[in-house]
C-alpha cells in the first residue's frame, strides 16, 4: 500500500475580512481531511484581510480537527508577543496550532512602525531564526507538570519547573519565563515556506527549526533534489510539502490533479494554493480527496487530535525538563544540534 | 430619586485568572488556561446579558525575593487571541482585552483590535494600560525605557494614532508626533464600531485626565459608595474640558461579591474565602512587599515585625508599588493595635476586596444603590472561582436587577458601543 501523503491548503482570499468566509473555507479543508490550512499576513495596505492569527483564533472553535497555521512576521513584532499568541492559538484550538514564520521586508512595513529602517533579507531571516529560538524556549519555559496545586504546601506551581529563557541575541533579548503555560502540543508546529534555491539564512532557519517546509520548486525533479538536500540537513522528521497550484473548474481538472499527485515522488505531501479558494477547496474535498483515498494516498478520517498527530510528529519534551539547570541558558545557541532545538 | 428615570446598570465579567483573587484550593476551581474555562465564563456572561467580558494582562511573572511567586494562580493566555476565539462561541457579548501601550506599537495593535472588531462584528474593547517598569521590560526589545511621566504621553498619542488608523478606512495615515513618526495603511475597512471601545484603568492624576480625554469606560477600583461618588464626580467633571458629556464616559469599578442564602451566610462564606485567599505564606509575602526584606521566619499568627521596612528595596517585582514603606508600616501598626490583629488577620483586613456581600436581594439592592447614587455606572465583576464563579450571580442577582427595571432582559443592540449607550464616533 502506498504511503499516505500530507496535505495542507492556503486560505488566502484577498478582500475578505469576515469570519464566516474563513470558517467556510476551513470547514471545506476539514471535509477533505487536510492536515492544516495556512493564512498569509503582512503589514501592508493590500490585500484587504484581517490579522491572520486573529482570523484563525476566530475559527478555532468553529472547526474540530484541522491544523491552523497563520503567518506571523518576526521583523516588527515583539518575539514575546508572538510566542504567547501562537501558544494561545494552541490552547484555544486544543493542540492544532502552527506558525508560518515570515519577515517584513518592505519599506512600507518599516514606515508603518517607524521604529527602524528596512533591513536586507539575510538580516531579517537571521533575526527570524532568533525569534523562533526565543519562542521555542518560551514554550518550553513551563515544564508540562509545572502546575501542581499542592494544597499541603500552599503552592500553585512548582517554580523549579519554570525557567528563565535568558536569550541574548544580536537583535533582542528576552528574560522569560513565559506568562503562558506550555501549549498542548508542547511546541506548536513551525512552518517555513522555501524556494528550492532560497537564501542561505532562510534555508538555515528552515533546516534548523521547521517541522514543515512548504517547498516551491520549478518542477518535480527540482523538488526531489531540494527535498533530498533539506532532509540531509534537517533529518527525516522534517515534513516537506510541495506547493501546488489548485484550480478545479471541472471534473477533468480534478482527475488530472489526482494523477499528478499520485506521480510526484520525493516529497511528503502537498501545499495546495487555490486560485479560487471557495470553489477549489470544495472541489478538492468532493472530487480529488475521495480518489486519493481510494488509492490509499489520503487518510479516510482523522485519527489524531493535534496537528502533530496529523503530521506524525512526536510531542517534544521541554528542553528544560531534564533537570533544574536550564540548558539553553548556558549553551550558546549556535552549538546545539537542530534536533535539540525544534523537536 | 425624585422622578428621575432609573439609571441602567452596566455589567462586565472579569475572568478570574491569576493572583490570589481566585481560590484555587476550592474543589470547584478548574483550569485558568484551558479554553473551556474561558468559554464557560463568557457563555455565562452572555446568558446574563452582560455588556462585556474582560481579560487583564501581566507580561512578566511576579517575583518575590528574586524567585517566581508560587502561591497564587499563574499562567494566562494572550488576550486578543482568546477573545477572537470567544467571538465564535458568543453572539452579543463585548470582548475587552487589556493591552499595554508601552510594549506594543500603534500600527500593529490598531490592526489587531480592528481585526477583533471585524471578526466579532463590533464587540471589541481595549483596556489601555501603561506599566513601564524595567522588570517587565526585560521581556521586550525596548526594555523598560519609559519614564513614569512619559507613560501617559505615549499612551495618549498611541490611542490618538490608533483612532487615526481606524478612521482612515483603508486610506493611508501619516502621523508625525513626539512619540510616533509613522506612515501606514491598515488592510482593513473601518471597524464596525468605528472605534473599538477604549477602557482606562489607572488612578493617578495623569490617568484620570487621560481617561477624561480619551476613554469610553474607566475600570476603577473605588468600590465603596463614598469613594465611588468622589471618583465619579471628579472624573465626570473633567469631561467638559474635552467637549464631552458626562454620559460619554462610563465608570465601572472592579468589584467582588459573595452570595449566601441569608446575609449572615454570605458573611460567613466571605470570611472563609478571605482566609483561603490569604494563607500564612501569602500574608508574609504581602508584608515583604512593604518591608522589603526576607520575612520567611516571621510568625504570621503573631504581631507585625518590630523592625522598620527598608525603603527602595527591589525584593518584590511585578506588583504596583503601594507608597512610602515607612508610612505604610506605621499605618498598619496602628490598625493592628487598634483592632488587636495578628499579622495574617491584618493582611486579611487590608486586602479585603469583597465589595458586596449578602443574599442575592441584598447584593442587587446595593448594586442598584451605587448606580442610582452616582457612585458608578456599572460594575466589572471579579468572581473568586474559575470558571464557575459567575453562575450564581447570573442565576440569582441578574433576575432581581431586571425586576427592579435597572438591567436589560434582552440585548437591544448588536455592538458593545450600543450595549454601553456610547455615541458612535464620527467618521474620519
Ligand atoms: C482596576 C484596575 C485594573 C488594572 N488592571 C491592569 C492589568 O490588567 N494589567 C496592567 O498591566 N495594569 C493594570 N492596571 C494598572 C493601570 O493600568 C496603571 O498602569 C496603573 O494603575 C498605574 O497608573 P496610575 O499611575 O494612573 O494609577 C490596573 C489598574 C486598575 C485600577
């Protein structure tokens, strides 16, 4: 039997700010038993859209199993706020949150904040890596069993199980611990969009921290080669989803897509980018998903609860859980292995 | 009340998250972090036709003697994210987030609040707070860089700029002021309420002036009749200078309540709750906040420490300063002597935050009395149990307020502004 693939879809639909629009799309994606949906974001005037994390928080209680992966940029947003916001999305969705890590590289965005001039992309992605590192440390900063409610000693928490993150980097420092307890998934799923020949800094962030890469490649061969390269650097736990345009005006297009998916090798699945989200996600759920299920390429129903479950990723232990000594606070970030950091 | 129509009471529900308001030792106490808890309280508040649901904020965990304080409930979510989720499970309830103006940027926060207002169809509110201590600042890029005097200067310009963004309705905003020099365009149309409701929760002269100039609601802490009337009169008097009418600003003190079958039952329960909230170690921690020294060896059931406090100590972090320690200690000693109280009893007395205690009908009558006599326009209720602490109020007190004709029986409006009877801001 062939290996089941992982599927996700972008819900981006310029011009929409109402909750029911996004809820309908997410429900269609859930009908297709996709692993997760994404929503892009930026601090620019166009397109018209709400804050991505806000939109996904709004639809969390209106959906049941689908993973929710909003874009959150790291350039102008405080890393502490990002960490607790994504953490909170995991709480309100009961373990279905992820974070599509992006940067704000335009003059327009820099002027909207008026805090600093626009920086070159390599610097922005290096800073993004620090933001992800800090977020992960803050997620870990409460061990899972930190809340003890011990009536005998009058202690609500065991403070030995709360840890200072003490991050000091080139761009910012964060003392910690988090104000938000460790999220249900331990760490929400970190997602990075990457082109086959992307910037070294962006690729480095992906191979070091990402659980999922949304890969842009010019063709199947380039995709396979890029995926092999990424796996070599990141390890087998990285899920690589190839970005795939989705336009399903009729049955013939659905059949062709099914064939294309079945033929493409070397990746773990696909990130669908609909041309017309309302039409295409419904068509995918109604026509393509059943055909993929018949071939054993798509789950028949959700078997897990969390986004990590869907992706077959283990729930990570807190890096601090081994003992009272906060590992991350003493070891320089660069010398630690990726496995230690993001899994 | 001579022929004057009855004032309508506004009610809000504070989610009892962190600190020692909550009695976590109570068997009915549940999670302060799981979504089901937020959902339960919000659904209860909406069942009771409340104006809004309120979340506080603290951006660093409290410390005592350089260590994380471990006696009270800690661990809370990011407010705006929770409120967006609650917008999906409620229909009319206003959704108020406390968000610090010091550790955020206007463009981003204006956009997040506009998003909440759109996604909830006009139910967003922002409680503007300004704490700027370096202790909290250690979690942020900028650190604790703002002088106390500058906090409200930044906050006031922050709110003005946020409103410029909301009014722009997707057009570009250029703002060059002393605090902010930005040019930006929100990706959203004007929020359904025009401006999300702005709440203020500071008590200083600067705080009151800021509220009079810019806030729709004040979350005050003056919960007795006399103090409430004085505060109410003071703040409402300030409005004219800004071309505003007294009704444009609602004053809603944060209050606790304890219900019982009889008034005596309620008082007995209230005393139990106070003892549960102030355990021996909590009493000592409270004392250390003023004394500024380690008092772990001090007997909570004995008198206050004989030695004087150490001023300017940094022993306790993440809590508002109470004032001059020597003065406070002298005052406390006098109270303890006068009423013959042990250390713990004194702390229970001093931190007594139960504003309304009695049977449902007593509490309903007291609340009404406060509002009709201009000590408040409504209340932000702070229950002591998570998340079921509002159930009894909604089941028992709300119907009595409705019978008195001072509280709505159905929502008549859609937006939070409509619930509060606030004017719609003119278009930009
Ligand atoms: C009832 C009440 C509730 C408050 N809640 C918060 C809060 O949740 N988070 C916070 O950072 N500050 C909170 N504050 C602090 C105030 O916003 C303000 O920063 C503080 O009172 C100092 O300002 P002031 O000098 O004007 O009093 C609260 C204050 C009051 C009176």
